[in-house]
C-alpha cells in the first residue's frame, strides 16, 4: 500500500504539470516565488528591524525596495512544528508535527528522538503550487520526514532538493553527508571529522543554479537556511574578526552578514536574468532568536523571551516581501499574520485551490499594499513534560494559558505593553473568556503529542494509586 501511495504521489504532480493549452498560456504569467527562511534569527538581528551593530546592507535595500511587516508570527517557537505549519497551512492545533520530537509514535533517529513525518494526506504548499505547473525546489533544512518515510521532500511536492532531513543532523555545519533528493551525498572534505566544507555556500550554490535552470517557467524555491543556528561556525569572520567581542558574538554577526550577502546574490541573479519583476521574494526566520545577546545585538528587542517561549520573543519574526512594481517599496504594515497564512497567500498568487482543512487566510491584499483587516485569533501550542501550553493573539490582545498543577491564564495588551510585562487578565474577564473558548476549540488531540490530565502536569501533587 505504501508503494502504491508513493507511486501516485510522484505521478500526480507530473500529470498536473502538463495543463491544457489555455492553462499553459495563463501559467506563463504566473509569478516565481522564492521563500527564504533562516534558522533561529532574532527579530532585531537585521537592520530593517533596528539592528545597529551587524551589517545587513542587502536586507536593508530589500526592505527599502519592498514591504516590511512588523507583526508577523512564526508557526511555532521551535523548528520542526514551525515548518509544519508553514508547509501545511494548519496551525499547531491541527498540523501533523507539533514538536521537534514526538511523545509517542514517529520514527526514532540515531539519538532516539521520535521524529514524526508528514503523511500522504498532509498537503504541502509545494504540492498546491505544483497543481498549477510550478517546478519546485528546496535547499537547507527540512525537519518533516526521516529517510524512507512518507515525509521526505520528494514525496511532499518538491521536484528536487538538497540538504538536511533531520534537525539534529543540521546542528553541525560540517556534516560528512547531505541528501540530494533521495540519495545520500558524501561531503568529501568533511569525511573523518574533517571540517573542509561549510554547508551554507553549498545551499546558496544550489539556489542560484535552480533559479538559472528554471528561469523560463514558473518556479517555487524554498530556502530554509541553517544559519544562524548552532553550531557556532562560519567560513570567515569577515569584517568582525578584529572586534573586541566574544568569539561567539563575532561568529554570530558573521553568520547574519553571510545570509545578507547571499540574499543579495539571489536578488542580483533575478535582475541579471531579467525576471525580478515577475518574482516575489520573502525573507523571515523560523522562530525567535535562541539567544538574546543583550547589550551587544539585542536580538529579540523589544520583546520578552526567546526561542522556545510563547512570549513574543519566541514567536514574532521579521518579514520582508519584495516584488518590484507590485509590492509597495519602502512601506511597512502592522497587520498580524502567521505561517499558516503562507499557503493560501501563495495559492492566491498562483491561482491554485487550497485544501479545505487549512487554518490560514490569504494576506495577498496586504502584501500588494491594499488595506486588509482581519478580526481573528492566531493560535500556538507547545508541550513541556506533557503539560500543554497555548497562546493566542487577537488584535491588541495576547493570551497564554498554562496547564500544570493548576491552570493559569496570562493576558497582555500589546498596544500598551509590547514587552508583555503586565498581566491584565484580572481586569479583562470578557477578553479572557473569549480567548479561553477559542483555545479550547483550536486544540485537537494528536496521536504523537498528548496533554496530561488536568492537575497532572509538572509540579502537580502526587496521587496514590489504588491497589
């Protein structure tokens, strides 16, 4: 049965890639889409969002030529679930992958962590775009399917890809192998624990080559870079080599500047190939910064928390969108949206249908500079020791619900308190009630992640078992 499903999964995009003549003519006008997502970068780590120390001239220019969103959120506060939300258009209460490692089921990796893969009926944005004839490519870190699983990128809509499948494998920038489609590719300079080839330049080379080869047809290129995630290693410290900082700070700054340079290389290539006016480019991070670097870079300023937290510092991301002649230049928008909205937005760009079970909505009007207002709640969840934590944003309000020995609810007014320092739940019972009802409805049980019975989370009083 798995073989049949896999064969159908491969054949269907091939059939859809050859539409009738009328559709083929329309396809020629479809925009190319490049979605660049870096790993563990803080909101304020780049110039357009307030960075004063790290040099990011190409991202500064991208923001000047495009649109800067201030209130965009990731899918989750950590890697794999954030990517699952991005790919499926479903928030964390519905998407397949709700944590970096499952609590049950999944496929144990070499470290024993249970990696939960996407399944055949989990439709990705790549599959949606292929239905309109897009050629699809990816390079960097996947995190949604182990080798031989139903979640491999080639089974989830990507015609070609190059990079890491497993996020633990991606903790080194000098691995002795990577995956090229379903083949393990040895990185000879790194064999026997040598450190001769950093992976970041390889990913950029793949991206540039893909753009060149596919420039004459609509393409979707997903670039989930592994920088600036640990390990702290970079080919060169560049302009930061002589700074009087810690070695980690110099490496981190060099990572951000290297990302900046390579984003610039992609934008330059679009201009060289004369396709920049028909290519929309997104830039963001997968979650908040893992370190705050306070007093040096102030990576998550002005927010509370960091990667792994449901406060703004763990969830909010920079988001720059550039499309010359279509996206307003030098503009900004404070419309709140999140990764679940990416699928329907890209689908509207391509004139494609979306699965009926997604949670996101298209924010294309806002991207094109039109006024857009969305009265809705955004949803997140995460698990710690089996205890469920949930969060929601609704307009100016941000609510966080904790299940542990007792259930607690925090409410923050982001319009007055962007740092989430003052809990105003007691003074706004109607808001709390509405958010509590939404959180209850947004959660659905998962076979791989589960909540403790109320009062049985960490810190709960021990109960004696009946004999």
